[in-house]
């Protein structure tokens, strides 16, 4: 090993200056990176470590950092350095060293099979990168060798550990291929080689998935591995057995999500449409899920209904043309279409009671396009079959577009209302499209429905039904010349019959008949044109910007319309070249920057506060839609990634960097004002959401500013922005240090707030809990830091469970459901759960016993489920002790009822829905409501 390291170290010796990259210095730098409170020191350490990773000495220190006596953070850095050296500097490695490097990586992976999982994954990625660089010539049967080596019986690791390590390696191999820097000609060779190697992978996966003795963790990993391999465009017929096994696994709630992901990825690969016979075999499997879907809908199990809908839509949307071509199988495809119709019309209001129906809308476009693309004779046959289906679709969509009752709508959050508004816009677009297929008969159909509704004397009509029908008219009228429609005079005659008792109905009536005095309609129309036709507008961009600028400066419109106008300009500018964008941005926002500079000098007062908030609002709305990047599917997760801007730096980042000092100056005078702080945070939050990775240059200075803001005056908006940064950037090694420093700082400040009495700040506590949950979900390493007082965090979260504000309680429950699954992998979390978990359980039981709103019972059930699943032995001891005292958690309970409840909970470790039902039953008993009229809608 000594000789090999020397040779590898000598290779490419000119790659970096000969700095003192020793093991000791690397460990010191890592300690500084993770634990030094000074942000400048962290940044210096980060830069030094990045140099270390690419230096020739990395071949020496990487292996030593992996020694068993090192902590996981240090081992992780060693594994990452190996991956960087192999993936980026492959040409530096002498060919006679390939085999020994491969052997050493295998040895390390075997050792970490029973060690830290994050280090194991990184080592697997390093070996995957080595395999891709050696395939096919230097390592012709790489995958088969991996399988053989890990199945060897003489390994010191137990068989399950070896199996999971092998599956991890096989999972990351296709993922590493997708992101590798291989030259194009090599990519083709390696892809072909991997396609052949499927023969060594799929039989193993089938065996493990169908083997009754395979533990759940292994089967879950198998499904993830299969999901990774199908993205290499493996022939669909080769996936048949595994797809069928994945369908069978849908009945297991623990495997449900992984099964859905695997099936959807397999069905959605572009090449799949060539394998029509396999696609036809899949239709009965999808139709076979209808009973499970109905049960899920009936029981309010949104996760299951959402997953099944994804599968049905994936098959229908990706392969409607191929399946329509099989005209002798028209009935089975029609059955699939009807199943998707059921998903479109799923009961409940989007997005509060369901989130599934929106998944189906694109399918109806695709199906219509495919039907209308056939030659006349075949099209006529399918028009006869599908016109009634599309008329049914219109009824379903108009029903889904209906507003809830005024009382229910009043409880919706602003975010839910905004999502519903966007959903209705999507429905409107679908109705416009459907008109192409159904023609004038659709307008007549809607007119007849509205006429019957308004002239019927039998039963009073709801304003929601009327509004939805008018909304349908309005949607279609946007695509046709209504002057030539014989329905319009009748519609105008019906409008006076409408009893306008509601603002939403009034709004829709005004939009339907048109009103030139309404600024809303003109601005919203411009916004829609700029969004949907931006690539046709560059020749007119200068004029549109000039007119809009004039209108904004004259303050013709109300504040909300000004914000929409800025969003419209963001869409418009997105289609221009970067130089043009910057030129237009300069003329558009310079007057506001000058105004803001003047306001920043003034003594704070109510009038200049309004002006500051208005200007910051205009900027944040502009940055919400100004997006010059192109989206690309990310193979590592569901988030959207961006391709880099080809022409230069991102214009939004350029502007933000120019005004950053000015914003800080404004903040220094207005730090105590929540509205101004919120407006500042909104600029960065909306920019982060739009730019994603392109925002990276701003991360260090924004983290520093947020830290100073929050240390001076804690505000919820600063925590929400921190949460966004954690979500998008915490997993990037380059950005982890500033984000970790910010996370530790805001946590420390918030914990101090708890000591002073947090009851006056439910919004801060709510945002803090959401931040903690996001950190655990996105980057659990944030909880590995010794400076984080996990015990204090845990105790504060328990306290937050007792707040009267429902959103705060919900956020706290969300934190615990993310924390409890980590008690096995994060030592400090495991320790605090062992010490204080009983306190958490008592707080949950108190809430169920009557101290919390009944609407929150599902959230508390989630905590019980997580405790049972991840801390079973502790829960079985605690729950019996906790329920022992008479009168706890309610004086209405008998000892037998408490005993029954504890036994039921402890028995159910798989089905979360059943636990929710048990908790609902138990809370009704605690409140003396069981069997009364109060339970009817519960």
C-alpha cells in the first residue's frame, strides 16, 4: 500500500502548490470548518480543504482519514477526496495501480458495511466512478465482479450488511454514470456495457424482492436500486418480472413509496413505447389497483391515492399513442382512462383535502393530441368513443374548480388559497384545450347547465356552482371569437338572474362580461401573455418595459397590480439575452434604487416605511419570475435543477450583489420592524426559489447577513429564508460551512428566546420547528455538530407542542416525525430520546387527552407511530408507566380502555392510517364524545 500511495501521489505532482497537506493539518482544518464560530475562519478552512482534496497528497491522507479511530465527518472527507481524485483526475493514475486501488476500495466498503452509512455511500460512489472509468476494456465484467465479491461467504461482515452494501453500490453506479464527466464517445461505450451488465443485476434483485425471508430494509433498497437502473433505458421487457414484483410490493405500506417510484421510472423511460406487448400487460396490473385506490380515498389516505394515481398517469400519459394504436385493445385502455378520470375527480378540495387531481391534467392534453393526430377514419372511431369522456371531464373539472364554503375557505392559509388559484388557472387552460375537441357543443352544454341552474324553482343553487360554470365560459371565451357564438346573447340574458352575494362570484361575473375600468384584468392579461408567449415578445420588449415603467412611476394601479406587473416584466425579460436583460433591468429599477437610497438616509417614520416595503415588494416580484436558466431533471431527487446560464452571470445575482450593501443599510434602521424585515427576506427567498443553484454566489454573504439580523432581532421571516437555504444548498460541500454556522447561530438565539418565554412569539417557534425538520430531512449532518444542544432543542419542541396555535403545534409534530427516525444513526439524537422521550410521550398523551384541538390528532398520531417504529422497546415501557396514574390523560377513561389503547398502538408498527384511527377513537373517549353527534364529520 505504501508503494501504491507513493506512485499515486507522484502522479500529477504539479496539480497544486506543495502546501503542507498532512493528515494532522487536514484534521485541524476540518475541526475549524465544523466548530469554529468565526465565519471567515470557516471560509478559509473550506478553501484550504478544497485545495487539499485535489492535491497529489490526497492519495496519502485519504486512506488514513478512513481509519476506524476517526469520527464520521473526517472519514467522510477522506472518502470524498478519493471520489474527487478518481472522477476528476483519472488520467493521473498509472494503469498498473488500477487493480490495487480497486481492491483497497472493496476492502474499505466491506469494513464500512457495518459502519457509518454516509461514509459507505461516498466510498460506493468512489468505486462506481472507478468502475465507469475502467469499463469496458480494463474491467469488462465490473458489475458481475461486484456481485460475486459481495456474495463471498468468507467476509467478516454479516450477510445482511454485505447485501445492503452491495445494493448501495449497485444503486449509485447508474446515478454516478448520469453525472459523470466521461467524454461523449466513452459515455456511449459505458452505457452499452452497463446495459449488458443488467443481466448480473436484475436476477439478484428479483430473488431478493421475492424471497419471503428478505427483511424490509433489503427489499426497500432493492426497489431503489431497480429505480436507479431503469433510468439507463433498459428494455422494458427485461424489467417485466421486477415491475410485477414492485406492483405486488405496493400492498406493503413500508415499501409503497419505493415501489411507486420504481414503477413510475420504469414506465416513463422514453424507450418503453417500443415494447407494446409489455405495456399491454401492465394495464391489468394498474387496473388491479382500483380497489386499493378507492379504499385509500375513502380512508383519507392521501399518500396512497397520490402514489397509485402517479402510476396510472405515467402509463397513460407516456404511452397513450402506442396504446391507442392497439385498436383491438381499446376497451382496456378506456378502462385506464376512466381510472385516471376517477383520479381527476377525486373527492375533496385541492390542495387542502387532496393533492392528486392536478397530476392528471397533462394526460388529457396528451390523449386529445394523440386522438386528433390519427388519420380521418381512425380519428372518427376514437372521437365517437372519447367525446362523451371529454364531456364528463368538463363536468369533473368544473366541480373541482368550485370554491369551498365561505366558512371553510376562511380557514385556508394564504398559501393554500394561492395554490388553489393556480390550480383553477390550470383547469381553465385545460378547458380551453378541450374546446378544440368538443367545439360549439361545449358552449351550448355549459349554457344549458347554467340556464337550468338559474331558472330552476325546485331547489336553491349555490353560488359556487354558478361561479364555476361562469368560470368555464370565461376560460373558453379566451380562445374563440365569441361574437360568432349564438350562445352569448343567451348568456348575457342570464347574468341579471345571478344573485351576487360573494366577492369571488362578483369577480368572475366581471371577468366574464368584461370591464375596461378594471385594472386587474388588463394587468393579469399582460402577465399571462408574458408568461405564455415570452419567446415571441423580444422585439416588443423595450416598448413594454417603457410603458410599464411609466405606469408604475405614475402609480396608476393599486399595490397588488403593481406587483403583478413586475411579475409580467420578469417573464418578459427571461427570454432576452443576458446583456439585454441587464440593460432593461438598469432602466427599470434604477429609479427605485435611487429612491431607496434616499429613504435609507431618512429617520424611520410610517410614510417612508410604506415606500420601502413597496419598493422591496416590486423587486421581489420581479425576481420571482425572472429566470434565465433551463430546468433539467435531477436524477438524485425530486427537486428541479438548473443548467448553468450560458451567456454569463445570472442577472438577478448581479443586481442583488449591487444592492446588497443598500439593503443592509435599510435593515440597520428597520431591524425592529417585522414588515420591513419580511420584505427584505422575501426578495432573497423568492430569488432562491427561482434561481436554485444559480443563487450560489450569494450564499456566504446572505448567511452572514441573516445571522446578524436574527441575532439582533429574531424574526420568523429570517428563519423561513434560512430554511430555504438549508433545503437548496446544505447538501453542497462548498456551502455547508456558512449554512451550518447560520443554522447553529439561529438555533442558539431561538433557544435563548425559549428561556425568556416564547409564548409571545408563536410565529418564530413555528418557523424554527419547520427549519429543524427541514435540516433533518435535507441534511441530518447539521445535527452531528457538538455545538448543537440537541437536548435543549428537544425540550423546546416538547414545549411547543403545548402552544394554543395550531400551525405551531403542527410544525412541532413535523419536527419530531423527522427526528425520531434518526435516533439510530445520530448518537446525540438517540441519547436525548432515551433520556427525554418519556416527556415527549406524556405531552402527546396530554394533547390527545383533550388539551389540543381534535383537528391536530393526525399530527400527534404521526409522533406515536414514529416512536413505535423507531423506539419500540422504550415506548412499550413508557406508555404503560405514563397511562398508570388515575385520571391521566382524562378522568373519563377506565384502566381497561387505557390498556386497550396502549396494546393497540404497540401492535401497529406498519400501518400509519390505523394508528391515526386509534388516536381519533381514543381522543373521543377522552373527551366524552364517543358515539355522539359530534363525531359525525370526524
